[in-house]
C-alpha cells in the first residue's frame, strides 16, 4: 500500500472523527445514526494513521505530495 493521503487530508479526517465522537458521546446523535458516525469516525482515524484510503485508487484520487528522490 503506497500512501495516498496528504497531511491536510489526514488532519481533516481526524477532526471529523473527533466531531463524530463528540456528537455520539454527548448524546446529540443516538441510535443507529450515532453508531454509523462512530464507525465512520473509526475508519477515518484508521485511514489517517496508515495514510491510505482504499476508495481513493478506485476514483483516481491521490492527495499525497510527490517525493523527489
């Protein structure tokens, strides 16, 4: 897996995951929608940690900056 996520993309995903967690654990969003948000937040954090989004190659997106070697 080659990284396909840039720093800005990773930060946005972690911030969204934090918002989703807050909405769920504060009781603002409950039930099925709350669980969907928590699972989506977990996926966002996981993909941010490994710098790879499995959906990006399918749609041809790569936000990772090119490295000059």
